[in-house]
């Protein structure tokens, strides 16, 4: 009897071990995926114009047409506090955050800047966000530099310095995470839209700092506020990409 009981207990133990191992393996495979957050902007090869206002270009060698005032953005740097994904999963709100990402070149395609785990499941009502936070000593959250060309053809350096709290957000498609693929989530910021409501007359009237048009919350604030209003709503998201693990 003792021998039979020991064999029975051994069989039960082996069976339970096999079941547990099988479940654990399945859970490890399907519990989560890695999601990469990225940031892109308008292609530096594109030329943008705003009828009745000022021409906006994003390539240093492509200035506005002769007789038209315009701005050519030549560099842009973002220091991001974090990326966020907010959504509904199983009827509950879910928020996923990354760590900060600094010195992001806005004129370079940055499709994978920060990585974080996302649990398996179906996500709906998705909103992707870029979060900027005001700093005291670190690099500014958002800086654009370029050249303003007057109607007479005079070139003047221009710089937009942003240092405040701000969220740029965009809605995204529903997402099914099954744990078999890693994911990519990317936001696009349309720099061409930042000056859509700014006129050449307003730029001509700006104060100059060391021969530069400096645009900040305290210097040329009227232009600054128009750019900020556009910045909060000038983004969209690309479809989620899926990659092999």
C-alpha cells in the first residue's frame, strides 16, 4: 500500500508540474508585448505656404518665393518628459507611460524613441500623447530655429523657445495586443501648421534680440501664443505597426 501511494503521489506531482509549467509558458508568451513610441514631423523636403499670410518652408535651401515673406525652419529639438497611451481595456481606463526622451531631432524620422510593456488585450478609445514639462535648468522642452525672409529679401534669424507644460495629443485606432508581436506607435507633428494664423505684418513688427527674432512667452508674446495654440492641435497618429519579437 505504501508503494502504491508513493507512486500515485509521484504521478500527481508530475502531472501538476506539467500543467503548471504549461500554463506558465503560455502566460509568459501572451501576457504582454513591447510598444515603442516615436515622433516624426513634416518632411524637410516639403514646402508649405499660407495664402494671404507668410510662406512656411522646412528646408534651409528652399526660401520663400521672391517678393513673399516667409520662414524656413532649419532645426528643431524636443526634450520630451514622457509619452503616454490612454485607452479603455475591459471597460476600465488604462494609462501607459514611458520615461523621458531628450534631444529629439524634429527633422529626423524618429520611429522608436522609448519602449515600454503593454499587457495583452483589446484597447479602445486610444489617445497618444507627448508630454512636455517646464524646466528650470535643463534643456528647453521645444526649440525651433530658422530664417525669416522679408518681402524685400532680407534674411533674419528666428528662434521659437518653448518652456512650459504642454500636452500634444492625437487619437489612434483600436488595438489588439496578443503578445506575439511587438508594436510601434508614432505621432506626427505638422510644423507647417504652426504659423498658419501668423501674418507677415506681425513678424515684421516683432522686437529683435541681438538681431534675432526671438519668440518666447515674454518676448513677442502675441506670435508665441498663436504658435502654442497651433502646437496643441497640429498632430496626428500613424497606424500601429507590428513587428516580430
